[in-house]
C-alpha cells in the first residue's frame, strides 16, 4: 500500500550492494515475499508485518499470508502454526510502537523470538536505545531493518551474521550478529505517503 518497488529492481539493488539474504515483510501480505523467493538468486526470508490491536507483529519464515486485525494471541498462534518466528518491529517508535511501550512487551516476553533494536526509518535515537536495553535485559536476539520502501533505502540497516539454514539456525546466527547501518532522511516518509495516496485513489 505504501511501496511500489518491482521485485527485479530489489534483486538488482541487493546484488549491487553485495546483500546475500533479505527479509521481505510487506504490510498485511506475504505474497510479494513468496514471489521474491522464487526469483532471487540469494536467500529470501518470507515475512509479514501483521497489524494487531496493539501494533504490528512480524512473522518470519512464513508459508502464507496471515490476516491483519486478529488479537495478539491469535496472530502469534497463526505464526507458530506455520513454524514461523515471532518478532516485534520498531517496538518503541513514537508513532508505530507496540502498545504503550514496555508494559505490553513485558507481558509478551517468552512469546516472541526477536525484537528490532534498530530501524533506519526511526528518526530519533531514544527508541532504538530503549529497544537495545530491553533486548539485553530479557536476553532476546535483536534485529535491524532498513524498513525500505524505496530502492535507495535498501541496505540502510542490516545485520552482519554467520550463514544459517532455516529458522533455528537463524536465531543462533542472529545472536552472533552485529547491527550495521544509519538512519534514513526523515523526508523519505513523504514518498510513502504519496504511494499510499496513489493506492487509495486506485481502489476508488
């Protein structure tokens, strides 16, 4: 709804940057990631950002789309039913955070596998620091995401980590990983707003 990057261009950009694994996590659908898995000459993690009443939850290593609008418990259950991993994206973002912050996350500790500790589209440092402290306190593996909605954003944030095979190896490799990246210019959000507007007009 807020991104129109052709899959072929994403692949080419990853090859230019030397990225050999990418997680595709569209809002409310896994279809693009499933298509990418069949096209890309490198590893693709099929993921999805699923909207719940408390905020977004990311399912990783999915096999099909999980509908948005379910409860947190139902969403986690559906991710587990696909043998997927549960991750919390941008947990302390002022606009996109999970619930009201730490209270809701604390209640879920033990029910999710990873938490995003750096998001390139987060304009302020404090949310990332809070996420890093939370991950360390509860011994949760930390992820990083470029949250790319445009070609130029790909690679703005990533994890340097050992090679892995499948979901279980992924978590072990993630613990040995290193966050790399920088913040994206906040003005890039206007591109996403424009894409949303175009999508809305097309539906009408």
